[in-house]
C-alpha cells in the first residue's frame, strides 16, 4: 500500500522519467555546497529534509531519503513503499553495506569511519552515482563533526584561559593576615573573610559569564587585600555607573587588569601609586577603564604584550584580550594607552548586550 | 532675556554634569560602589525623567486648549502604558538581558533579518518622537525671544549635539533622575502660583468655559506658521507697519507677522479648525477631526499610548539598569505613581490657558500655552521669573528626551544596521541630530502631541506584538514576527503619510487614518499569530521562554555568605 505522502509530490514527479541531472556544473557545485550547509546539525537536524531535496534534484531521482541510525526518514520527492524501505534500511544498517537494486537502492553513510545512517534512492539512478552521492553526504557529515569538535575545543581553550590566582598574591595576603592575628584580630578576621570571598569567586566554575557588578565586587575584595599588603602605598578609586552593573561579561576579565596595574603602577616603584577603575555606559557599549599613574611603557612593548610576546609574568593582558575577542568578535579587544612616564590606561569595551552572553 | 538666561543656565548645568560624568556620583567611600545597586525609586525617577518630554510638559496643555478636556486622555494613556509594561514586559525583558527591541528580537528568535527590521522601526519611532521635541524647543525659544522659529530649532540641535559629544552618551541614571525632579518642581510650583495669582474670576471661568467668539481685550497674535483665517465681519487690526482692515473672506497670514485684534472684535476662524464651544470643550471624550465618533477616537488614543509605551526603545533601555526582573517590575510600578503626580497639572495649565490665552489656537501655537500663561497673570517681575522657570523646565524636558532618543537612534544605526566592527557612535549621533533638525524645520504646523502619539502608534503596532507574543507565546516564529512587524510598520506609516500629505478625510475614515491604532494593532497581532501557526517554532524556544520567566535566583548560584560590610 502507498503510504500517505509527508508533503505534496514535487511537480516534476508526475513525469518521473523526464527528470535528468542538470548539466550545469555551477548549479551542481552550489547544490553540493548547500548540502554541506544543510547537514550542519547532522542527519537528525532540521536541515536534513532540505539536503535530501537538493540531493534528489542533483541525482535526478524519483525519491530520495536520508535515514539516521534510529531509522527515521527525511524524504524528498515521491516516497517509496514503507515496508520495503524499512526492510532495506534494516539490511543496510546491519550489514553496513549497500543493499537493494534499482529502482530502490540504499547506501550506508559513514562519518569518521562510524556508521551514521543511510541514503535511500528510488528511481533509475546508476549505482555508481548513488555511491558517489553517499560519499559526498558522508563527507558533509564528517565536516559538521569536525566543526562541532572545533567549537568544543575553542570553548575548552576559553575555559583554560580563565585567569588563575597568582600564587605570589596568595602568599602575600596570607602572610599579612597572619601578622595581624595578634595585633588586630578583628581586622585579620575581616581580611580572612575577604580572602575566602575572593578565592570563592576566582575558583568558581559555574558558567562562563558573570555580571559587571560581580566583577567589580571581586576586584574590590582583591583591592582590600592588596591594600592590607601594600598599606599606604596603594591608593585606589573605584567608580562605576549603575547603568552597566547588569551587563554580562566573561569571568575575571577585570582582575588581571587590576593586578597588572598594581604590579606596574605601585609595586614597581618606591612611592605611593594611584589605581583607578571606572565603568560607564557609552551608547550601547559598556566601557571599563583601569588606570595607574606608574612608569608607563613604550607603546611598542604594550603591543608585544598584547600579542602574547611579552614576559611570561604579563601573560594576563594577552589572555584577557584573546578571551574578549573570542566572545565579542575581533573588534572588541583591549586598548592600552601608555607612554614612558605617563602611566598606563587599559580600556575594555564590550557591548551591553550580546546574544548568548548571559550570566 | 530672562528665559534665554534660564535656558543657558540649564544647558551649562547639564554640560557640567555630563563632563564630570561618574565623578558626579562619587561617594565618600572609594569602595563598594558596585554593591550599592540602583533602587527602584531612583531608577523610576530616571525612567520618568527620560519619558517626560516636551510633548508632556507643553503639548498636553496645548491639546487641552485646542481639543478640550478630552485631551486629558493622552496623559491617562501615557501613564497606563507603564501598567501594561509592568504586567507584560518589564521583568521578562530584563531577564532576557536585551537592551533594545532589536536585541530582544535576536535573543528570542535568533533572526538577524528581524534584528535589522527592528532597528528600522526604532528609527521610525525615534524620528516621530524626536522631531516634535525639536519643534517644541524651537517654538518655545522663538516665543520667549525675538528670533524666528528656525533659529530656535538650530540652537536646540546644536545644544543637543554638543551635550551628547561632551559626555551625554553615558545616559547616566543620576542625571536623568535629577532632571525628573527639576521638571516636576518647575511644573508644579508655577501651576500653584498661577492658580493662586489668577484670581477668583478666572478660576470660575476656567471651570465654566464659554465659547471663544469675541476678543475680550486688545489681543496681539503672532504667527509662527502660515495660517489662513476666515473673517466673518470686517475688523480693523493693528500691525507693526500700521493699521489694516480685514474684510470678510479668507486671508492668508504669513509666518512671522503679528496682528493686534481690538477688544470686542469677532474671532476669525482658522480654516479646517473649528473653535470649540463651551460644551464641546468640557466633553470628557476626544472628538478628533470632528469625526463624530468621540468614543472610538478616545479608544484609539488610549490603545496607541498604553500599548506603545512598552515599545519605546529609549525607555526600555532604562529598565536594563535594574539589577533583576523583580526590580524592573517595581521600577515600572513606581513610575506609574511618579507620572501620575506629574500629569495632574497639564489640565491646570490647559484650563487656565483656555480662559487667558485662547487666541493661541489662531496661530497654531497652542503648544506654547504653558510658557505664555505667567505673563497674562502678572506683568511684573514675578511673571517674567515664572516664564523663565517654565521655559527652563520645557527645555529640560526637551533635552532629557532628545538625548535618549538620539542615542537610541544612532545606536540602532551603528550597532544593528551598519556592518563591521566598532562604529563611530559620536559621528553617527551628530548626523542623526542634524537629520532630526532638518525634519523639524518644516514640521511647525503639526502639534507635538499628535506626532508623539503617532510614534506611540507605530510602537504599539510593531514592538508591542513582538514583545508580548515573544514573551508569552512559545510558538512564535521568526517568520511570524517578521510578518507582523512589517504589517504594523507599513500600515501605520501608510496611515501617517496619508494623514500628513493626503487629501483631507472626514468622518470615520478620517479618524481611522489619523488614529490607526484600533485597526493596526489587532492586524499586526493577527498577522504574527497566523504566520507563526503555519510554521514550526525553533526547538530551543521553550528554553528561551524559561530564561525569560524563571526567577534569576534559580539560574544563578546561591549568593555568597560574606557580602561586604
């Protein structure tokens, strides 16, 4: 019996034998490219039916179906008999080899050497063409798998790039706290709490994004601890406009910048230094500046650092730069404004809303 | 000179706050600014500050003088919009993280085409909303000084551009909240003074209006736009160049002229605009264009304003400042109260204006009624002082709203429409300001309230269905949303173009063209639902809906035990 068609038959299906492969090479090329795009989500994805339609036109078959491992079919053109096809697919998936004979053939599809599904072709198509078509679909599936794993690799890299607490800082902070336990136990307890708070935030591994508000909270605790270490040498100003507090940003993008500012603006010299952190909205963007009034540097050196060719201990900046570009696109990197003797200002600019970036 | 001085003072103040930027909100403690989140009250003051435009400050009272007490439905709709926003949109929109409707379209339906379309709609709404602001600023500046209208508009444009480039792009919450308090103060105090100073006779007349048929005193009328007057009885008017007699018939009066009508003369009619008699003026419904359908006309305005508020891009942006969905909802609730207080007073100005300066409708200048009143009540220095204060308030209203609108329009161009990376927001902003000035120059004859209501109508027929269905209906598809927004945009802009440039229509057709909301809003909703039902929603639409409706606390880890002291 004839199964009820999923969609009305294609108009050329009325004269099935009149359908011939198009001789136009460019059309064939664009159809082949289209198939690759359609199969981006695999055989079970939403593009499978579109891919089947393209393949059918390319082969000039009466009907063509793509089956995944579960045996569910995406038909294009006139479907063949239900029971017949089912038996054929079962045979192909079990034997992992081509089965059937014209006008109904099925070829297995392999992606990365593993069985991924089957291609069913109904109509007068040469078996060699069907084999080639199956190989093309398999290649497309391969490619989509590679793309997925590349995406996963990029995500993993992003996680790996997340800033780590500097051991130097942990050691200094704990030393200062222990020195205060005897003389100022209350202050020591507060600092201990701050330290716990800070480590909790830095070591947290939930999600990739947080809010500007949380980031500022983290750098404030960090600055309290640094002030305990450096004493009066560190002067700090943190100012943030309320419009940007809710903006989503990647975890720990500010802390490395502040750490950098303290290292180059305060620790590197004898006197006191001022570190300013400010956040404000500029139209649809959120602009965060971290500024120190230290020695500054040659702009060429800043460029080298951003490119990752700096000294090993200043890897933080390049790291943040790469993460920002990865999340927001090539235009949204760090901007470093500096000159010898003029201090350093690092500017982070992120859009206030970016699809997919959610705390 | 007084009013101009007041405006200069206001602009200087705004510039200073803008230049100082975040420094203006610095606290004694350098730390813990971040954890001090914006309270709903402060944020709703900022929302109201951004929302109360020149159309609210001046336009509503002008419409009351022109269309009667029924015009008070405008502020009812302007305020009721926040109730619709509170119930339907505020919290889910905040949870989506979206800053503007184009952002929301992308976040909910992942369609770049829809995003660009929404950016175009933002531009249309922004233009319809910003042009009357510039127009009113120009009118007020020329009314209080001797300069012509176009100088006023150019000055307004220059002031806005300079403010934007020198730090106005921060859209600072504190500045807007301050602007709201300033406006509220500058609106209420003169109103009370006017009522007290006007005397018992005027107060009686104000609540028992009569038709404006004869000039009760020698009245100068200065025309800012070309007007055609229809004179029934011969009347001798004084002009700066000497006396002249207006014979019965139609007379074209050029812009820039001033005619002084003698006491007791019959008031000429403005072609296409019948003066209201006392009973009509008192009627609590809006009979727009004398269509004979006051109830439908009122509903049209109410639908447009109440549903359009949620689609105003510069207002939605303010809700992004709320820390979470719950705070956004509270902000909307408090805003209803704040606006309710403000909108008690346009009626006062309107009723007094009807008695004291009814001749303004002859020159199409009813929008200036608020600033014209103090001089009628008191000719001494208190009158000048209050004129200056009201001009300052009107300019503050113009400045606050225009800054937000220009920013959101240039954001739509630089962020959503132009391809590429970091765009030059500063240049775009100045270009958009220049474009708005160019549009405002020929817009003198259209009332601010009418243009703004059209802006609301476009928002109600495009963004309202998009936001409401996007938030509450999981089956919405990108194709459906596109169709609905296109339908709403084309029908409303078609109606607006027809109303502006088409032949004069009357009766029901005329009403449905000038107030298209009663049919365009349902049409846009229907188109969106019908096309969505034909397609299949994206597989992740359930997840996207959950994101909009689940409390943030469920999605985030529990807060730290040791919050800062």
